[in-house]
């Protein structure tokens, strides 16, 4: 099985869910923002079920699913999670979405979930968490913190730091093989000259 950079990247993405976006927020009290922005709101993270993401990762590693199929499957899981939450929110008059933003991987290219700024009755918020349509709840200020972290991560991705695609890797490999062959021929010629 060929372990291309794209395959490795996909495995990293499925192994790191959208919750990675809140890694820097771990020291925040999840439900208390004091007088900060959105102090009276709640941040909700909606992402695919972790077991389902793990299954995709295992299928890719076992060679049972190629990268394109895995990315399509992940996209379906993300869409299903978002649709499930938004359907529930539409049916609940006590749960109001104030703002929303996609959660993406560090390159900003693959959607990993959705971030919502919510207002609503505590019972509705807890029910959304308990029935699985919401992965995590945090204080309202966490919404802006996650967006800032996501934007900073995307800005750090400069064109020079991107992984080469398969064609570029093949070209590099061919060049290296050519150079190696030339070096071996030179060494063989040198050995023949020394033998004479």
C-alpha cells in the first residue's frame, strides 16, 4: 500500500476532530464567561460521531477504502451531524442560533463540523448535548476564541509549507533515481579506470 502525503493528511484529519479547535480554550470555564463578549450566550460544537470517524480511519489504514471515498464519507458524516442539529433547532422554539461558522481543518479546505453561538433555555441546550446533536457546549466567549484560532491556523499555512501532490512526488522520485543512476555509472567508470 502506498503511503502518500494526501493519505497521511487524511488520516491525521480523521484522527483529529473539530474539538482540536478548542484545545487552546481548555483553561476556560466551559459555562462561565463573566462579562466578556457573548456572556449570556453558549457556544456549541457540532461534529460527526467520533466512533464513525474512527471506523473510516481504520478502513483507510486497512486499505478497504481509498482517500477519495473516505473524504466523501467524512463529508457525509459532517453534513448529517449539521442537518441533525439544525432540524432539532428548527423544531425547538427555545433554542436560537445567533451565529454560525464552519469548523475546518488547519488548511481551511476540509469542513470538520460547525460552530454555533446559541441562546436558549438551559433545558433545551442540555437536551441537545444529551441526545448527541451537539458534541460540546462552552461559554459564549469561546465562539470568538475558536474563530480567531482557526483564522490564525489558516494564515500560517503558506504556499511553501504545503505538501507536494502525487505528481510532484513522482517527478522528484524520477529525478532522484536519474541522479542515482548517473552517480552509479560514474562510480562504475571510476572503478574500471582504476582496474586498468
